[in-house]
């Protein structure tokens, strides 16, 4: 398992009964987590001193309950800064477990010793975009939500990365990739963090089990002659690491490199154990 253990401003304090207690900077949040199927004693005092609690509804969705929590605040990961704000369906605008991937590809970009063009698809609020730009890459950031792209721009600004070569695009990822293929554009690295289910700007439906393999195959047409890396993230339990390994290996076999896939996770302070948070599949060039 790849573990995001480099955080100072974030930590999972405890987990129990389908929920996790997290510290985001100076604030404590309780949020649901489907992986937490165990019931243990909630001994951490933070359970009773929380600043925000997202309550799931039996009918689907849910709502936030706040206790002295600002509308937004900031946390840091190394040299990056992220603006947080609780919004729909339990999210805060950041998936902290992804830091393990940021560290991995950031190191690859720095060691490549050449200009690297990165395409970040389903790019959300820009964690991977900022990490790649800070490492020296030029980045094309694509997400179907205008609000998420604007949020990513805010994160770039507070991280002092606004002057970096980042293209911000609000677009359906599949249609964008198809147009880029027709234009003859290429990238040295591709990152994709697709949702389990989603809709594009014009109602296009994305179901990851049906769409992910054809999309990976499509995206390989955008790779340069000497690609650096290819990263696929999944939060869908049905897509095990071995499934990611198989799909990526199948479609990138023409390139000289190797594939590895693992669960990704976050350390839990109360137990010393690791909370699983999905899986990542990584293809890496053998030329680095």
C-alpha cells in the first residue's frame, strides 16, 4: 500500500462506526467513510469537540452540521496551499491520500531533466495540477465543473503558482481528449482521477466500470514518443489494483516502462493502522 504519511496539517485521528474523525489544520471534522465497517470505542475527545459533522441520510445524500467552523480556511502540504470549504456530499475540496501520488510523479518530473507536458483529467480542485506545476511541468487542467476549475485557480494563487504554465479548461474530458487527438497534440504524462459516476457539461454520462478501459485506450493516443508516466486513480471498490495493472499494461505495452498498482491509504493516529482510500495504477518509463 502507498501511504500518504507526509502531512503536517492533516491527519485521521480515529475511525469507527462508518465515520472518520479528521484534523484539517485547526479544525476537526467527522465525515462518513464506507470503508470503516468496524465499531470501536470513540475515545478521542475530538469526537465530542468537532467543528463539523456530515450526517448521511438513509434516503441518500446528507447534510452538514457546523460548530464554529469558518466558511473556508487553508492548509499546507509541503510547499502547496489548499483552500478548503465543506460542500455537497461530505467533501472539503481535497483528497489528502493523493499526496502519495503527488510525491511520486513530482520526483519523476524533477528527475526527467527535460520539459514535461502533463495532462490532468477530471482534475477537480487541482491538487495534482499544482504538484506537477511546482515540480516544473507545464500542465493542462481539465474538469467539467466550472466551479471546480475556479477553485483550482484559487489554490494555484494561494500556492504562488499562478505564473506557472497551466491551462485551465472547463470541458468534458472524453470530448477534450478526442479533439486533442484530432489536433495532433501530445503529452509526456497523463493523470486521470475519474469519478465512479458523473455527468459532463451537456449531460454526458460517465460510469467508470463501462467507461474507464475505453478511456485509457483513447488517452494513450495522446502520449508522446517518450512518455514519463501514466496515472489512473480509482475510488470504486470493484476496480482492484490488479484490474488497474491489467488495463494499463494492456494499453501501454508498446512503451518501455513498468506498471505497479496498489491501494492508497492514510495513517490513523489512534491505532497506528492505515485507512484504505481507493487504489492507484502507475505506469512509469524505464528511461528515468
